């Protein structure tokens, strides 16, 4: 996916980092603007031009700090409430416990502060799937993905057969938790345990049956998109 706001020939080269040292306070102010844009209008609304305008900064200042839009967004997420320090491995000793821990983490991520990460996760899967990978790597595991280590541990314990596809977890969990969040509905442990027992675990088992490959999900791959039909007039 290309961005029209990447540095061009007239912008300072990425390697040019001379001049005055960074003002950390000023950088936090700029990243707060990025966060506000994410919360207001989503990923596509973040451009170097708009961030510079709102922050009262030059585009050259932004390019000296971040060489791409993605880098700037990741920096804003790291500076925001969804970021966690330290290792975040999921290993409770059971598949059910691991899935519950992942669901709880994703619900917390989606409900964090202004909720910017929640919408970003959904949009990134549709508009820039590689950004999902960057979020998981740079910000820390969000719970949107089903880690291979969780599946492998469940196979070793005999809780899952070989060949499980993570599609059910990665397509269903994020979607239902996002829907509950935007409608002001809680996702307490009773709800999450029911989701796991009735939907997620049976669905993971079902992916090992013979049939066509699983499609790419919003949170897990590169889903095919199609244009929204536009009605020329009359009743839709």
C-alpha cells in the first residue's frame, strides 16, 4: 500500500539526523496529535500534512523523526495507553486458560483510554495488514492474533489435533469484542468463557476437517475487499 505522504525528493533524506537534539516534550505533543487523528477518523486520516498542520510543526520536522506514516503511528501507539512493557507470553497450562487470557487482553486493549487501537486493528486488517504485524511486534501482543505457541502447546497436551487453523479465533474474537465495545456492552469472564466453550474451541477443532483452505480474516490475513455498491437513486 503506497502513501502519498511519504518523503519525496524535496524532503530531507532519512539519514540526515543532524542539527538540534530532539525535544522529547515536543515529540509527545506531536504523537498526541497522531493519537487524536486515529481516534477521530482512523488510520487513513493520519497524514504528514494533517499532523504537521494540527501540531504547528513543519513536515521536515516530522520526517526527521519518522520516515513513514507507519513508523509515526507505531510511535504514537507506543506512547499511548495500550502499550505494555516487558514479555507478554501466554502460557496458563491449558488451551481454555490461554484463550481466556488472550480474550481478556484483547478486550482491555480495545477498551483502553480513547479506544484508538480498537479501530486501528480493524482498519489495519482491511487497509494495511502489515501494520497488524507491526502492532503485534512493536506495541506488544494485543490478543487479536492466536499465537502459534498457544496452538503448539495445546497440540502437545492433546487438547487440539494437528493442523488447526487460527481463523476462527482471529476472525470471530476481535469482531465480537469490538461490537460489544462500540455498543457499551461488557465482556466479563462469564461471557468470554461461554464464547470460548461454545464457539472458539469447537470452531478450532472444525478447521482440521478436509475442505477448502480457510479464508483470510480481518485480523489474521489479507482479506479480499470489494467496492460498496452505490445506488443511483430510489429505495436501496
